[in-house]
C-alpha cells in the first residue's frame, strides 16, 4: 500500500518526474535543491513505496493507426465474481483495449478502445464485446478529444 506523502521535497520530485521523467538525476537534484545522492535515494524510496508506479512513453495513437477512440459502457448479468472477472480478463486481453474501469451506476464497466476506424470499432463491439457471455447491454460513445493531466498533485483537505 502506498504511504501518503507529506514531505515537500518528495512532492517537488514527483512533480518534476511527471513533467519529464527522462531528466538526469543531476538536473532533478538541482531543481529540488537537494544533493544528487539524496535525490537518487528519495526517488528510489518513492519507487519502493509505490508512489511512483513506473515510467512510460506517451505514444500518439494515430501514429499507430489507431486514431478512433471510444468508450464502451457495459452492463453485466449476472453480477457474479466469475462473470465480472471473466469479462475483465477478456476485455483486457483485447489489443484494442487501452483502458478498463469498473464503475458504479447503471453500467458496470467502461472499456476505453482505440481502433483504426468505425468499421474496426463495429467489429470489436459486435464480435468481442456484445457477444461475450454475461454482457447484458452496451452503449458506445466516441471520443472527440482526450485530455489528461500530466502532473497530478495531492489535494489539500479543507
């Protein structure tokens, strides 16, 4: 379990690494006003504690031939552990799936898909989602634009 961060220096390190995880330890130390050895130790502790889950490249989906994104909201029946886990495992195994969420409300799950075009989206929905055992209903919304905060800060209480 990730521990709550309370140290301002760790928050600076997290903010900087979220903005540019490829910067050198020396540059990171300079920005955080810490010694390079202290910075390296703190970053390793942030990784060990789970505050930093990993590092990745932000890839343009259109460059991969997957310029159409959609959210598919799914209702499952029955709502048993077996049906839910089987559904989640199946959806996560699809190459078109780039995100998966269990939610509350009328629908039970949201699948974030990235595909080449409307024909590909139709095929995925009809052959891989709607026809899957336990799927009671689905509705699909196309994403015109996707924005995501690249730097996330803690929210202060009060």
